[in-house]
């Protein structure tokens, strides 16, 4: 989140996407996040479950060391390492390779419920998450235009979670760890892209409203 560079008020959503993914470090971070799952699947296909678990753990540890050596924030790498530890534990308990993806398979359901709850509460999730980053007012949820922006992007987040949930359920049931690993790898870039677009559109909305009289419509 904080790694996203500030976007000019007139920047388009497409320009924000290109700017976000033109940063090589973004790709490295994405690959490090996907690495443990992909390595797990590859090693499991070549050997067996336990070597795959150790290989995934080693990949996660390597990602953490990479960040520490470069003196970057290690928070996401630590979280990733903890997730791998949980996934590995589940895989060992179940004795199945697909068990490695059981916890990630549950995440989209939680994400969907969180987004839905914030919409019902008239505080769309992307607004709660990104309002400070976009420079919006404290009572952004009372601003009709801003609330519409965050409602639309929160619905988009829900859609990503729904698609991800369907893929996870179907292919977890089939035990297809290759598809599960690919799905796990694709979700992060999808959300990073959505965040970039949300920031740009929300900032443009805020900038436009600051150029008009305070009495102009837009508040609910």
C-alpha cells in the first residue's frame, strides 16, 4: 500500500496501472509473494510432499532475507513466512499437497464478507483502507461522489474475491495444485492494480471538489 507512488490529480487509471507495473521492484515483490506456492508445486511434482514443504519454507525465508539485506520493510515478507508456516502445517496434518492451499482457499470468503459488511455499513472498504492516502476528508463516507468511487472499487474487490473463491473451491476439490498456485499468484497483482486505480480516481475526485465552492452538490 504505502509503496504506491503518489499519483497526479489528472492521471488516468490506465496511466496509474502502467506506472505501478513499470517499477521493477513491484515485479520482484510479486514474484517473492508467489514464489513459495510455485516452488511447492514444482518440488512436489518432482519429489514428494515433505521436500516441497521445506522448499516452500526456504523460498519464504529467502524472500525475508532479501528484504533485510536491502533494508526494505520486512513486514510483508514476515507475514508471507507466517502464512507459509500455517499452510505447511495444514499440509503435514492432512498429508496431502492440496492441504497447502486450504487456508488461502478460505481467504476470499473472508474478503468478500468484509467488503459486504462495509458496504452495508455505508463505509465501503477501499475508503476505509485508502482515504488517508488519497487525501480525502475525514467524513468521506458522507460525500456522495467519494462514496460512489469507493463503492464501485469495493464491489470490484468483491468480484475478484468471488472469482478467486470459485476457482479455489473447484480446483481444491479436484486436488489441482498447479491451478491453485497460479490463482494464488494472480490475486495479488489484481488487488495491487485495483488499489492503484482507486487511489487515482479518488484523488481526482477530491481535487475536483476542492476547486468548486463548498456549497456545490456532492455531500449527502
